[in-house]
């Protein structure tokens, strides 16, 4: 992967400076999982955040993203 996994929220936000690619999205998801774990957040708490209603993603997209985040949670060390 060309992008390191972000270790804190600032590094996740800094990814916005790069062109969007599959690798960038994977790094962002891995970073969100890592940051959530390091702050003591549970998978259920993270899922609640991902599934929270917002203006960016519709319900179906949030559900799809939550499944990807849950899979990343299970796969990442």
C-alpha cells in the first residue's frame, strides 16, 4: 500500500490532500479502525457512528460502509 495507516484523527484528515483511489480509501478505513480502537471505542460504537444519518451518504451506502468497516475491524491486527 502506498499510504501508511493513519495513527490519529489528524492523519486521517490529512489523507484528504491526496487524490482519491482504492488504496487511499483502504488506508482511511484502516486508520479509522485503528483510531477507534486506540481510543477505547468498541466495534458497536464505531458502527453507530458510521450508520448515523448524515448528508454525505444515503442509508444504503452507510450500511455498505459499515459492513466494510466491520470486516476491517475483524481482519486488522
